[in-house]
């Protein structure tokens, strides 16, 4: 459809032309003239031939073939340009423009140049004027319907243009103006008027302007240099957007000023950046000190260290749009702190909060929201955490609370997860780890509350500061203690972690054949009936005592098992039958050698200080107290082993170990 419409709208130039009845051998390249649809040239081996199409598809040879070693490049104004590709391939770095470009002129143009060279511009003008008059007076009823007349008129235009160029080179403005009028070159006429009115008799400036008009910029620059007007050379190169040459002229020759040099560096940086050469672009943009484009360059090069340094050094003087752009860059790569700084300096606090939320940095978001009074952050936090809990993504909710600087909420949720794991009796080690994390969160909150209170009461007395700290902690505990495992972990942060620690320790000792140590450690578990399964506690004590032949402790453990309220009758009967089988042959006696603290703990759950490494009671031994969980370990047992607390895995301070 488009093709048919094109044919209807433009019948003078149909979409497809007829095939010429013209054949040449050994032809490997062909090119039509850009300004004459009937003129074309062809390369036949090393000969350049020029042809013209006449009426009735007749072809005539315009001139004799010319030897040309290049590849056809362009054909216009009776000039054929070709490129010597061999020179480019052999010397790509050192080849010059003049060595690889060859220009061949058609015969009429060569004859005109010969007349100009031998007889002068005036004679050439008279000859062209006479020829033009003859062409215009010639009748159009020639053999080919006036086509030859049109061809001659087109040739005359090219000849007048050549004469105008020669006259301009000779600064013969009168002949140049007449020739430019003949070929209808308004731009050239304006040049002649400017040469007369602006430069007057300064022929050097006139010649430089002519060279610029003719596209011979190197010659124009050389003329300005010979005039000692390097500033005009800089202006010329700036108009041509040859910024490499501009920077060279300003630096080496002292032409121009710092503003022009900065502009050149900036333009070169943009040019290399547009070409994807960001390393080169960075060099020029750093010299131009263009912060906006330099930031984009660092971002493209993944040089985020320099991007942060750029923000740090220029934050106070940068415009808001640049700061917002920097904030977006940092946000896109996950760098929260510099992104927040950029948004804050731009005055966009809301965007800073949104950035923190997007990158899951809720603590920073809450801090900024509290500082500037954004109340919406709490509702968003609650909504997000509720959604995570509905999807049973509790650990992600814990991480959310931690990043939002909500340690008590994180601790309660961790304790709840640990309690669920303990009820399932599947992975006590995981339950211990969760309770240790919960206790650490509680300790973090209390330390923060203490630091805040001490900061607020730094001018008050010690007694007032202590009272304020206790009041803060008690108020928060009352507000947070809603029952269940959450309240337990806030009341006694390390109790659950210690229970599972001794429970696991007793099992390891039992399976390692350390039955006596396992029995002592298992007795310590009697305090934690509210944390561990009572059946598991006393079954473990009975098993360890049985292997040590301590039937007194074994029988007391069986008594505890038989009196449990939450076991079915079938299980109770099995326990009784097992006890009857054991004690029938091994009657328990009242002779024992355990310290009273063990018996008190077994009977009533009375706590005592037990070594976190071995599980035995710390009676008169020298112990080390962990500053994190505040549990003790016997010093002699720790010698030669790890310097980390067995319960919370915190490193003992050097001064504690050296005691």
C-alpha cells in the first residue's frame, strides 16, 4: 500500500527505474553523483571511468579513464573522492588525511583551473560568462529534448562555484561575489559582505575566514597563529566543537582562559561518556569538576568509594537535584547511609525514610522518623511485621524488629519460636540458640536504656541517675510483660538459654560415657521445670544415676516421674514396672556423698551456681564470670580450652582470664 501511494504521489521519480542496456566488464565499484541523477562513475580494475545517461537510455563517456588506486568515497560538484584503504590498513596510527584521500576532478573543472592559473581570474570570469550566455540562449529543441542544455547549465553551476572558491582564495572579493551570485550561494555572499565590512583591509583575518568557509580549518588556525591571535584559533576550534584541539591550544600556547579549558574538558568528558569510554570520561570530568556528570561516571564505573567521597566533600554546596540524583544512585546499589545523607541534604526526609524501608533498614528509618516527627513509620512497621507473622515468616519478623531497633519485640518473638521448638522436642540446640539471641536482645535494650538515662541525667547526682535508670527499665518491663514466653525472657533473659545449655551438656556427657558428670549436670535441670519437659528432666537424671549405680538418686528421680500429673496412666504403669525391676535387685539406701545443693535442687528446685563447662556445682573453686550472661565457669576446667563462654559464646575479657 505504501509503495502504491508513493508511486501515485511522485510520478516523476518512480520507485523503481528501468534497467540500463549498458554493460562493462571488470567493474567492481560504482557510484552516482549526489547532485546529478544522470551522472555516475565506475571503477574498472584501476581505471576510473565517468559516464552520463542520456535520453532513450543512451550512455556516453564523459572523459577518458583516469588511473586511481583508491575506493570510491563521494561524487559531487564534478569531484570524485576516493580512499586508499591499503595505507589505512598498513599504517592505521600514522596515516594522514592527505595520504589516504585522493580527489579527481572532471575535465571541465580541470580546464577552468588551467585558465585561472595561466590567464587569471578576470579572464576565467569572462570565459564563464560567455559560455553561460551561450548556454542560456541555446534553444531547447535539440536532439535529446533539451537534456544537454540542462547538463550544461548544471556544469556551469559547478564551474561558477569553483571560480568563486579560487577568487576567495585570492581575496578578489568582486569576482568572488559575482561568481557566488551566479551559483546562488547566499552563505558565500554573506561571507563576502562580512569580509568587506568587518575586517576591512586586514587580509590575514580575511584569509583565515576564507579558509574556514572552505573547510580548511588547519590552515585557518595556522594563519591565526602566525598573526599571534591564538584566542581566535581557540574560538575557531570551539565553533567546530574540536574540544581536544581547544584544550591543547589553551594548555600549550596559553590561549584562552580557565573557563574555556573547563568547557573543553566538560565537552570531552561528555563525548567519551556518550561513547561508553567511562574511564577516559572520568579523567576529563575530574579536571572539569563537573559534579553531576562525574557522579554518573563513577556510578557507571562502579567506583562507589569515590562517589561517597564526592558526596562528603560537596554535600554542602551541591544543588538539590544533584543530591537527589546521588541519593537515587546510592539507593539503587543498596548503600543506605550515603543515600540517606544525600536525601537529607536535599531536604527530602520522606525519601530518606522510604529508602531505609526499601532497603530493610528499619532502625535507621525509625531513627529519622523520630527525629523529624514522622508518625506513619510505626503503623507501617506494625503492618509489615503482622504480614510476616501471618505468612509464618517469624525469623524475618525478628530481623525486622532488630533493624527497627525494637529489641524487646525481637526477644519476645525469639522466645516464642524457641518455646515452640521446645514443645516439639525436635531440636533443643536450635531452641538454645534462639533463647541466647533473645537474651542478647534484652541485654542490648537494657544497655541502651541505661546509656540514654545516663546521658539525660549527666548533670544530676549518681543516686538520681540510678533511680531514673531503674524506673525506665521497670516501666518498660511492665509495659512489655504480657505473659507467656515473652514475659519470661524479659524477666530472666538467660534462664531459658541456661536450661537448654545444661540439658544438651548432660546428653553429651551421657553419650560420651561420662556418667557421673552427666548425673550432676542433669540434677541441675530440676530448677527448670517451667522451661523443659518434666518427664525429660527426671528421666535423664534416672538414666544417668542408674549408669553410675547411684540408686538413691535414681529412686528419687523415679518418684518424681511417678508423681507427674501430666502423664497418662499407661505411661505411669510402665514407669512403676521399670522401677520395680531395677530396685528389686538394687535396693536404694540413704548413703550418698553429694553436697546438699544437689539434693535441694532435686527435691525443691533450689538453684545453685553450676559450671557452664562441666555442669558441676561451683562450691569453693575459683571461677570466671561471663560479663554477658553472668554465668560462672570453673577456672581450672577452662585452662587449656577455649577462652569463650560455653553458654553464650562471648569472649572472656583479657583481664578476667588473667585473674
